[in-house]
């Protein structure tokens, strides 16, 4: 069933993506279902990965960029002894190495060693662009180039299960962290090689996969109002019609005040979202984007 909402509904949909599906394919399915060309997602999941994928529909796509800084939580399984070129199960095997005798204590010690701030080398199979070209496109041509290290932080990491050549762990990580690289690095520190055989994203900022639906189960009732979603991580300020018009006309670039969040969501008297302001300094908020 398709819903003709292209002109009168917008919001967010939380999808529990299944393995073997590209995030862009989920976008396409939602576009088809809701009969709209305006759909975008927050934080691409690799095809083999499952879990929370947040999609903006229609005008809500304007708010997607404000999810970029969120921490993310994953549950990952490392298959030890086999290395792949993509560091995940979809890659081509490039080496094998014996798996040493390991104990839970040893594994936990290694996992804990990754806690905190560090630098990580993005994989060549990533979508990062160097001189305008995505790395994965170069990788498909068999090329490897120098790329800058990225600052990341592992806030929490814990062992969930261990069975000889498989380690399952949970990690809460900063934006920009590649779980495939983390899995590979863990395997190397354990004295072997490895790749991620499964990866599930369970949280994006304050949002949980428990709130998500399978793609085959979504309907018009799955659409979460833009105000309801953004208000979970933004402070809210409501203005009268005159001030709302001034904001829409670009006349108010700075707002002042003390609010709990670094993001300030301006709404009208009917809770329609109007604009996002970002805190700069001295309790000043700078216009970031119109959302109307």
C-alpha cells in the first residue's frame, strides 16, 4: 500500500534494517511506500549490518545533519583467524592465522585497552572522500592511498560472549568510529587476525532500536513527528507569529538565552518546527538551518 503524503506529512521513521540490504535501498523502499522523493537516512549502515537506521521523510530531511554528532552503540561479533579485505563478512579472504588459546580475562583486558580516546585509520572500503573520490571506488580498482587518521573515542566496551574463534562485544563509540577497524585491531592485539561476522547498531544518541520497525511492517502510523523526535535532544523555544516570520525572512541570526542543550529548536504556537540554532558562546545561539 502506498500513502499519498508527499505534500502534507513529514517526520522520521525508525527502521530495524536487516542484513544484506544497503541503506540506500531502505531509502528507496520508504520513498516508494510514502510516494515521495525526499527521504534520507542518518549514518549509513554497511550491507551486512543490522539495526537502527533513522530516516527523514519530506521536510524532516532538513534535520538529518543534526544527528551527526551522536554517539552510537553496537553489538559486534569478531570471527577470529580469518582476515578479509573489507574487515567484514562480505569481504574477500586475504589471510589466515592460528587462533591462540584465549581466556575471557585476556579478552576483557584487550577490549578494555581500547577504551578512551585514540586515532583510527579509515578502511579503504569506506565512503570517505579524498580529493573528491570515495575511498571504496579506489579500493574497487585495487588502489590504496594514504588517508588521515581520525580521532575517535570508545566510551564503553564489554565482552558479551566468547566461543573459541568468535568474540561478541558491546561498544558505545563516538561518531566516525569504524567498527570493522576496531574488530580487526582487537583481533591483532589478541595475536591473530579477524573480521566482523555480524554487526548490529542498537542506539543512535538517545534513540534505540527498540523503537524501530522492520521495513515490511511500516505504515503511515510509523511516521514520528519531526517535533517529537528533535525535541528529545534539543531545547525548545516557542515564538509568536511576528518573530516566526522574522526568522523565516532571515532577520534573526542570533538568539540569546541559557538553555540545557547546545541545540535550540524554534517552534511556532502549533509546535511546527521552524529553525535550528546552535550554541556558539556566551549563551548565544547561531542560526543553523530553517526546517519549515
